[in-house]
């Protein structure tokens, strides 16, 4: 009997999803747990695998279409079966299915030679996969090293992570369901390489090293690359689809701007003490394999400031006409990814040390960039920080991460002439731009909160007393 696969409930509060991309077409044969469709919700992109093996008889949702939970996405069965969803296309599907099935061994062989398309999914059930699909990281199934004639079983995000680190997945032992290779398996393989006496030649440069190089180039104002020009007689415009993550970002930003009356408050920070403290902590961080930036200190400074002004650690529930003061300190970190801006959430930062915060920021940033971040890691924020690092500029008017009531914009630390004790000296200066929802936060409250935050950043030793 044909099986109608419906859009599952892939996250708390998610009522619908947008079809971003189909990885299969009508007539394709799929295996259980094979990536089938990528769906965008208001929380994150999730990759949904096939719940069973069979032939794709009919696809009922187009790319770019928004569909409610529990609506049928696709019908899976065997060639010649009637779908019961209009009946159109079954004959054509039956004709094409044997041809596609016959081509499967060749496609699998090509899959061993070329990395799979980049996509979401690393086999973890927390990433919104269909309930009961059996794809877990429990180590069930056969654990083995792949031979030359075996098909590499790994989700696209794992393939991308392996490619970034120069790892041949055929050499990695998969511990997931049916021998699927998980990200943890690749990390274990990498750890084994690092422990070897001689490093593998030609290993890919780690993302952190690439980021450090880019940051150094920006600081030194490296020469600008050439700007591409339109070819004579070429097209006068290029059409980009406004859908997926980009459309979701637009929807959220418009909701925030048109709902919450924003006002922005900018203040300057004497960052000399902060720069000195970070310099002292760098060696300890490096000993733990961490790159210590200023962001963990800023996150930590937010805790006592938010405790002093609980109205800032809140959300406005318009439906119930309530201002809900949050008791947990979950800080969202606006992060740029290949697909657009997303906000991973640092949970319970009041219970973490500065180095633990640095480690969590790195983990979440890497997960956001390699598209393995989970829905749970993108929800629950109570206050958000946005920072562009060396591109931080002078000031900004950041848009509130609705329904929160405030957002902090962090700008680059720059050396400038400043006046200290009546003398002009060179100091380290950083600007902060905070936007507030004026329905909840009055101007005086926003200013007082900002000044409290500035005090902790200018004298970070106070964090030992108030956190």
C-alpha cells in the first residue's frame, strides 16, 4: 500500500514549514533514512529523511510552498501503485522508476567519488527528524570500516564537516544506525590523527584558523579584491528567489520593526581594562584549545546588569497582555551563516565561566556554519547580542529579536586619543548600541541599564563580586 508521508511536528510551537529543497524526484527510489526534503520553520532549517524505503510516487508540495503540519508531502510506494491523491502521474512514475532504480548503483559509485550536496542533518533526532525514524546516535547497527565497494552513509552536514577537515569518509567507522557516519565519528577520527606522531600531509586549514586570517586581513586593511563588471550585452539583472531563510529573516525583522517601537541608545566604553584582562587570559584559553575573544566577557557582564534591571530580561506577551520576566539568562548570539542570520542561544550563562562561555560560543558558531545546529539550540533566548567583530563600525540601530524587549550591538575596539587625568593618551575605545522596545523599557531605564553594563566592562573585576 502506498504510504502518505505527512509533515511531522518538528518543534514546539511550529505550525507550518516552507519547502526549501527536494533531494528526490517522482520516480526516484529511496532508502530508509535517506535525505528526502529540507524544510524551513520559524526556528531553523531541518532535513527530513525518508521514513521507509520505496519509490517516490507523488510529490504534493513544491519548493517555496508553505504547508501546515500534518499535511501530506509525498507518497511512497512501489511502481504501479495508485496514490489516492489525484491519480495523476502514477503511470509515468511507474515507467521511470525501473530506469532510475537501474541507475542507482552508478549514482552510488559517483557518491563515493564526489562529496554530497551541502545540507542539514547529522543523524541526531533532536534536529527535528520524523519521530520513530530510527536514525539515532546510539551506536545500534553494524559498526565497521567501509571498504572500497561500500556506500558511504552520512548526512550532508557530516559530509561537509569532513570535507572542511580533509577527512575521507571511507576511512571513518560509522557508529550510527545502519552504519551511518555521525559527526562524532569524524571528530573521533580527527582526534586520532592529531595523536599520531606525524600529521597527515595536506590537511585542510581549520575554520578557526581561516577566520583568524580573515580577521587579521581586515585589521591590516588588506587590498580590496577586484570588483566584477557586467559583460557587454549581458543580462541587466539577476533574479534571486526570496524564500527560505532569507524570507524568514525578512518576516521576523518586519514583525519586530512594525510591532515594537524601537529607540536606540549609544554609549562609549573605556576598554583598557577589558583588553588587559583578555590578554592575561589568552594563554589559559589557548591551553584549552580556545580562542578567547571579547564576546564571552560581554556575555558575562550582561548577567549582573540584567539582574539589576530584570525588565530587560523579558518578553512581551501581547496576546495575554503580560510582560514575562525571565529567570534564566539565555543569551542569543546573532550569527552569520551561508544562508543568512540565525541566533544560536547560550543557555544559563550565569552558571558558566568565561572560558566555558567561549567554548559554547565556538561550538554553536561551528554548528550554525556547518548547518548541524538543532532547533533546541535556536530557541529560548531572553536577550540577544549582535556583533560583527572587526567589521563592527561606529554605531548601529539593531533590530530587536522579537518578542524580546532589547538587543545589544557590540562594535569594534579601536585605539583613539582619550583624556585621562587631564592628559591626552591613546586608549582602547568600544561603542555599544542598544535598541529597546519603548512599550516596555522607558528611556531612563534603558540608559541606566546601559551605564551599569558599561561599568562592568570598564572594571571587569566587579564581575568577581556580582556574578
